[in-house]
C-alpha cells in the first residue's frame, strides 16, 4: 500500500518535474530487475538479464512464496495436436528474437528484458506501468462484451477489438498460427494480435493472453514484441504484461517476453508465429508456448476461475486508445493495417486455431465461432476458407481512422 501511494505521487511528479533518483523509481526498478548472472546487450538497444530461475520476479508474489517450480508441463499438454493433423512442415516456422544474436543465457537462468529508468519516466501513467487499463464500461448500449454463458456485458470504452470467439465448453488449451506485422501506433496507444482465454463473472474475470504487440508507451520504440498478459480481477488491480509484476514463472531460455520478434511480414514476404496456451492438471498452471518452445507459465494459484478451465477463447486483435469510439478516431492500426478484403495478400490473420476441452484428448477445430468487431469500419473481420477442405483463416484489422471511420 505504501509503495502504491508512492507511485501515485511519482506519476504526478513525472508531469514535468525531475524524478531521477526518486525513491519510488529506484524501488520499482529493484523489484523488476533482479540481479543478473549474465547480461546480454542486444544490437537493437535492448538489455537482457539472465536471472537465476529461482530469483525471478514471480517469487515476490505473496501467493507464490512456497511455489514449487514446474520445469516442464506434464504429458497431456505436450501432445497438443491430433496425430493425423500434425504437419511437420507447418510446425517448422522458426521464430527468433534479435537479442539471441548477441548471446544465450546460461543453464539455470532465464532471459528477462531489463526495465530502465527512462521506461518508467516515459510511461504516460507510471503508477499503472506494465498494465492494461481497467475496463471502463462504454455508455453506448450497442457496445457489449460477450460473456462465457452467452450473455452480454458493456464493452470497455478505451479498447476496440476485432475477434472470433468460441464459448460453451470447458477449454483447457488453445492455439493459433498468427501472422506477424508491424502496424503503426500513436504514442499513447497499443495494438495487439493475440489469443485470450477467460473465465469468471462480468467485471471480475480471470484472463491469460499472449501474442505480439506494438506498445510505444511501455517500450522505448514501435517494434513488434512478443507478449503475455494475465489478470485475476478483470484488469482492476492484478496482473500485467510479461514479467512487469510478479506472476509469470519463466522457464525457457529461447524467448524474452517483451523483446522484439526478429522477422516481421512486409508485403508478400510473410512470417507467422505459433502461440499455444494450455493448462496443466499439475498445479493448474497455464503454460505459454511459442513455436516449439515453452516460455513458462502463470501458476494456478494466481487464479480463481481459470483453475478449472476457460469458458471463452478469443483470437484476434485489440487496439487500446483514449481515441477509439470517437471522432477524430485514432490512426493506430490493427493487424497489418489493411482490412480483411486484402485477404492473404496483406491482411493479418490467425489460422489453424484449435481448442481442447476437458474431455478432448487432443486439440480440435472449435465447434462454434462467432465473429465480432467493436468498430467494423475501423477494424474489420472475416472468417474465410477458400474451399470446404481448406482450413479457415480469420482475417482482421484495419487502419483505424479512414473515410468510413472519421
Ligand atoms: C493511472 O491509470 C489508472 C488506471 O487507468 C487510473 O486509475 C489512475 O487515475 C491513473 N493515474 C494518473 C496519474 O493518471
Ligand atoms: C468437448 O467437446 C466435445 C465436442 O468436440 C463435446 O461433445 C463435449 O461435450 C465437450 N466437453 C465438455 C466438458 O464441454
């Protein structure tokens, strides 16, 4: 509580007053940046600290004081495709991050993106550093969020989303292959391509999320970065991006959450990443896999509703901005910045989406999919397949402000 008040003061100070050396920033940096066994200086300017796996930020969490680290998921989660659907060629989409060219982390450590003093002072709201803003319900009665039980609740007023959603089962895993782009984003906004898995009532739900994001308010540039996100109270007081609060337990050495993805699509030269979220019956931990690599997990003890299963799985994009649902609309783009009508030419997509429920042995194509766009003229959607034997593609995104979205 004391620290929280400190940050409130800090964020007032940061509107122009010199805060360097402030006690609050020092305390925050100390909490986020654990002592490094080795430090890797990436040519793109990022600093990656290799931190002892037992000394990472997660273990500061009061619920994780006696947490027994799980080094790998149990067998069930590992077999995540029906054997006949496993395509060796398509699973060989290699994805890498730029910092890997400058070195690797030693055994027993995990790569964590260092937070700098500039990151915190630059953030538009330092007391909220690393977090999505809480849902502030839109007053427009036409705007609803679909709930797991099929009912609707008001949509948040500062986010615009375009997604395909499945509800009506108890999901324990999901995946998709998503194309990676670098849409342009206004300074205080962010844009994502992501998977969401959620459970819980209207304003108090659990959510685990992962994909890529462009978030210049949080990072020091507009590059496309890998992210994970969690909350256990509908974004109100818990959770954060990546390892920017205690929660996520990193296990793998191949990826640093928050670091840029090396290969980003340009025109018809396109790149995809495979993202998987899945709950392990041991500890009810929610694992994140990228490509074939296990990144780590959100421990089951963080959650109330997700300890059993998710009741909603969503694939698509999110734009956060104070200037959505408004005129003039933000120019922040979603996906590639192109709308669905460009199809695979230049529109962003998710494909090979799969879910696994508590009775499935493997991942399956979801039974019911519903398309949704908050502002169709700004960020559109299209679930499409070329012929009945082909797999579905979910095209989404757009330019934000344009003649139809003034
Ligand atoms: C920071 O953001 C939070 C959540 O949106 C809000 O409650 C708080 O008032 C903001 N603080 C400042 C100083 O803007
Ligand atoms: C899992 O999905 C199958 C259909 O694929 C359905 O028949 C079954 O009832 C579902 N199980 C649960 C627990 O929802």
